[in-house]
C-alpha cells in the first residue's frame, strides 16, 4: 500500500523564505487529533509526540488542503 502523506501548507516560513508543511496526526493513546508544522526532513525522522498526553503512538491522517494561485482560471 502506498504511503499517503497528509500535508497542508502553513502560513509559517523558515529562514530563506520557504514555506513549511503542516501535518495532521491522531494520537492512538488519547484519541486527540492535532497538527504540527514540520520540515520535511523532521517528518521523515519520525518521533512525533502528542502535545495533549505526550504519547508517541501517533498516526498521520489524510487532510484536505487548498492552494491559492495568482492565475485566474
């Protein structure tokens, strides 16, 4: 099965002006959904922790996103 990533582009930028993706997770321990803004390299390392209970059994969720463009369709 393919690894689907839930990514929403956040309004936060890093040094150099690039945008950072916002990932959506569900904690398997407390069942709370949360978002985290992570650099792609940080996401690939893993180690995401639930901010509610501190648990590390989290799963990435599918998230909808929208993009704003300067072109008119």
